[in-house]
């Protein structure tokens, strides 16, 4: 066994890549009172607000550092579908499906606010994402998760029918120290280092 030092101010995560090569059987226990709504023409600011709300607890930041043009080229692409998850009138989750690979679909982002975990909503949300991903012409659905995500994420994907096929290690500057996310995001992951700019609002 060996240890690889991580530079001060950086984070590291083990990434697991998973795939599904045929539609799974429908999950009869995947039920929820939440509602899914397609966001037809999201703006960059609208998308970032949703992404930040759902992803900050898990240190999602990749879309927050894109400029407007690059972000909008993704989220307004006809082959990318964005859904909001709502409880009454509050937005509490998101799904982003990426069909830009032709005969494949990537579950780019699937998530709920932490307060809804452990109530069966995540199981329903993932089942809905998979159901929408499998459509005519799609022969592979894939996703990746990492050790910074919810602890139950990997087992949830496997229970939904995904099979792991590859692992990797990702290292990156802590987005909280760069001011991309607030310093109090993801309190389960210690902040080690000094902020280099003002915290994100």
C-alpha cells in the first residue's frame, strides 16, 4: 500500500464509471410525490442557480466555471435535456440527460437537495432518469460518480441496473478555496488551505 500526497488546497476523489447496455425492468417501488418538469430554454444564470442549489453539498462546480457561451452551447443543445424536480413550488432536484453521443445517453447530472435523501425520492428520480434515457436509437446509458458524492450514490446506480466498468482518480483545486462555492459547502469534506478569493454568493 502506498499514499500519494495531495497538495494543500486540492481535493482528490475516486471516480467510478458505470454503464447499462439494455433497459432494466421497471422498479415498482420507485414512487414519489415530487414532480419533474422539462426546462425548455434554460439561460446560463438559471442553470447555474439550479446547479448550485443541487450540487453545492457535493462540491459540483464544473458548470460554474464555464463562461456563458460555453455553458449555453451545452444546455441549449437540442440533444441535451434538463429537468427540474419540484416539491409543491420549491425546486429540489435536477436531471440532465446528454444525448450528444448519438446512440448513447449520459446521465450528466442527477441530484436532490440533501433534506430529501433517505425517503425514496432518489430511487424514483434515478428510475425516471433511466426511463427517459432509454429511447429509440439508444443502445447504451452511462454515468459516473465519485467518492465526494452522496455515500449511497454508487449502490443506488448499481441497484438501478448500472454496471461499473472503469475507475480513475480525479484531483482538482478545492472550489471553495477559489471562491466558486461557499466555504460552508459540503461540510463533510474538510477545507484544507487558504481562500484565494472572496467566497461565492
